[in-house]
C-alpha cells in the first residue's frame, strides 16, 4: 500500500495541475455560450480545451513514464517506480475525460460524469484488487503487486474515456448546428480566457496535493535517516499513514462534486443576467 500510495500521490499532483481548473473553466464557458445560443462558440471552446488538455496530459505522461525512477527516489521509496510507470497512460486518458466531462457539465448534464467516475472506481476496485491478489498468490514482490493494483486505475480511465467519447458523439448529433451569423472568438482569445479561469483554480486545488507529496517524502526520509529504519520497515509504517490520509481526503470528494455541478448553473444565470437565480444557487450550495 505504501508503494501504491507513493505512485498515486505523484499521479494526483500531475492530474491536479493538468485538469483541476480546466474542466471547470471549460464547463463555465460552454454553459455561457450555450445560454446565449452561440453554438459556434461552444464548439470553439471545446476544440481549444480538448487540445490544451491533451498537451498537458502528454507532458505529464512523459514525466511519469520516463522519470519514474527519479520520482520514486524523491519519495524515498524506489520500489514505487513500477507503479508510477503503469499509471502514466492514465494521465492522458484523464485529460481527455476531463474535456468531455467539462463539455457535458456545461450543458447541464451531470450523468455522464457520474457514470464515467463509477466505471473508474469499479475497475480500480475489481480489476486492480484482483490483479494484485493474483500477483501476490504467484509469489511476485509486493511492489509489483502494487503496480498490478494501479493497472486497475489505468484500465478504468481507458474504459471511462471510451464511454465519454461515445456519449459525446451520440449527443453531438442531437445538438443544433451553429448559424453563419454567429461569431466565435479566436483560438487565442478562447485559450486566454480558459487559462485565466483555470490557473487560480489549479493553484488552489494543487496545494493539498503538493503538501501531501512533500510531507510523504519527508515522513519516509525521516523514518529511514533519523530513526535508522530499513526501507521495508518504513514502508510498513507509511502504509498505515497512507490509509489514514485516504479517510482524511474523503470529505473533499463531496465538495468537488458539488462545485462541478453548481458552476455551470451559476454561469448560465450570469450569462442571462439572472442575478437572483445565481445568488439563490450559491446560497443553497
């Protein structure tokens, strides 16, 4: 579990940097353009956002895959390297997922996001746990079993991405086409607004992941250096620590879901000058 957690903390940080603010910004801009009936702007926002997501995802993938050993050493757990490497493809998939989720949320459709997240969770549980148990049973090292558990995360993101892509294409055919009279902003303007909205959210959302990552590296380093524990002993203690941190992070998961659902609704009210409606939604949340 220590090896799993070390890999997952790094993954969480890169995911936060890549996708924490962009889906919210995308959903806000899509809902605004949708409320004003500007389909060309909706399409422009999605295309620009999707390409931006993939670029961030590709950079994060390269960091995790090609520098896995260095990241594991930074966490004072070199045995976490296999887990970091098998998680790398999941970053690109999550970036694609975030673009599709932001688009659906911008249209007020929360069900696709919910279903895709359930798919991710079920695959992580069933496939990841099943593979980890199998690897332990055939006598593989615990670090390899942890990597097997993480494979469930990667497979879950791939299946969830396929689901979201199908949902996007199915609903795209039902949406009205943009009129020639409609004007969309330039790619530079759309990207500038996306980043302006996303960067403050990304910075605030990433703080917890950054602190958790630094803290985890320090805890394991002090166990080994200051107390003279072996790598095996420090991993045993850190696995208990990681279990507590998982429970600690549970309440924030509900807050993220609430935020994702209210921002498009508030943005729609603001775009149509319905200040009372926006205030009511914010007050309720």
